[in-house]
């Protein structure tokens, strides 16, 4: 890519897209194109076609998607498969029709089987059943990988798929109904800290910025306490008379035993830009390695895992967030709620072989994420 190449970043305001835009800008790219969802509905095939015809982007980074945590994925199953299929189908097809030089499709490591061998290698795709709670989303992302591979093989396009592990960082989604585990933990403990300090100014400020199910900072104390309680943030009992604050308990779903891997979003963005600048589809096909053992001539599993190759238990993660936020209350692990997959660790040997490794450690990243949230 040249510094003045026209680059379309789909989903530029989200966690992933905003980090990619920042990375491109910091490296001197000056011709970035993007649209908000209200300006361009990527589920609308005619609108996407008109956009590509008008803008003629040379490169495309497809970071737009409908995403969410275990609750959202399990609740809005039809929305997750339909909207993600529509978004990626329209963008990838128009990229082919308009001669885009390179496209980067972003998925998720939830594409791998529920009981996948660990760490998860790219070759384990489609070898067993998926985790039920996010199966519709995972199937949509698998379809995106196969669409990129198929267009490359049939039409000679240069479309690359990357599968990031769990991401966190600036512009994350802190909506408690739809967020992933790490931003949810940060916000729940921030609210729990305000509640234990009887800091109603902080509680109301937070809810005014991001209401929970329509409850904002103008609601009554009773309504605020009720909605917090619905999301597992509760005062267990008041302290003794004359003392400040309450004893607060924050509920976390599951046993705390599942292991999860987390990557700072700006590291992920750097990996994506590195691949766009330095690697092509031909670099991740079996023919790229002459005499590869077991090479049958079939071209599959050309996607690239992006992660750290290191994980942490939800229990330890929750206590890391608790310390970072300064919450002094109790953490209650509700074992009647689902754990999801017990371990999800990526094998990042392909990415390392291509020449990239992560930089931001989890402890530093959680601190930075919390400071971003507060500010």
C-alpha cells in the first residue's frame, strides 16, 4: 500500500476499526474512507454497491460486524447470523467486482470447535462441533473465511482472513447486556466501587453516559439499585451507623475456571496493518511451503490467528480488574450460570513466522482500558 492509497475501513468506530484507523493514520496513510452505519447500511446490497462504485477503494479492511458477549450471542441468534452474513457478503463481493487490490476480513477465534485441541491451530477449523452459545456468529465468520478463499481461487483476488482472539481497549463496548467479559468486568466493578462509596454522583454520571436498559442517571435511587442488581451489582448490607459506604457484591457468571486469552486492540491493529503492508494470500497457502508434509493440493485453512499465545483464568482476570479498579467488595462466581468453552488459546506460530508479535502485557492493558473508560 502507498501512503496515498484509498483504503476503506468498514466499522471504523468500533473497537477493532478505530484501532486500525489510528494505526494507519500514525503511519502516514492519508486517504482513508469510512462511513457510519447510519450513512451506509452494509446489510443493504444496493447501498454497498453504490458506495463502491462512487468511491472505488483500492484496499478494504472489513472490521464491521455485529458482535457481543455470551448473553447477546445466545439471545439474538438470528440477528447475529443474518447481519454478519449480509455485511461480509456484500462487502467481499463488491470488492471483487470493483477490483480491490487487497481485502482483510476480520473474524474471531470462536470459529474453532468447542472441544478444540489447545492451543488452537488454523488447521483445526471444521474438525468438530462448535460452542452452542455463539454457533450462529461462528458459522457466519467461517462463511467469510471460505468466501475469501473461494474468490481467491476462482477469481484470483487477494483476500486475507485474520482471526483475532478476545480483544479489549479504547472504544470497547461497555453495554452490560452486550459486552464481552473484560469490559463488562471493568464497568461492573467501577459501578460497584461507586456504590460501596455511596458515590451517587459517579453512578449517575456513568449511567448518563451509557444507560442500562433505558435507566439513566436521572432515575430514582431505587430504579438505579434495581437495574444494578439485575446485572449482579448489589449492596449486601449497610455498614454500621456512622460509617461511609456499603458492602457490595459483584456477580460473575460461571465458576471462574475457564481460561481466556486477551489482546490489546492496538496490538491487533498493528498486526492487521503489518499483514496488509507485507503479506499476500499466496503467503498463507500450502504452495507457499514447497514439499509441505501432508500437502494434498487442497487450499484451505489459509486464515491467520492473531493473539498472544498466553491465557488467564476468568477468576484471576476478575481479581486483576478488581485490584486495578480499586473495588473492595466481594466477587461472587455464580456456578449456576454457563462457563462457555473451558479453554480458548490460539496457536500464533503462523503469525510469528510471518514476522509479527504482540507488545502490550495484560496488566498494563487493563490499566489503560480502565483509564480510557473513566475518561
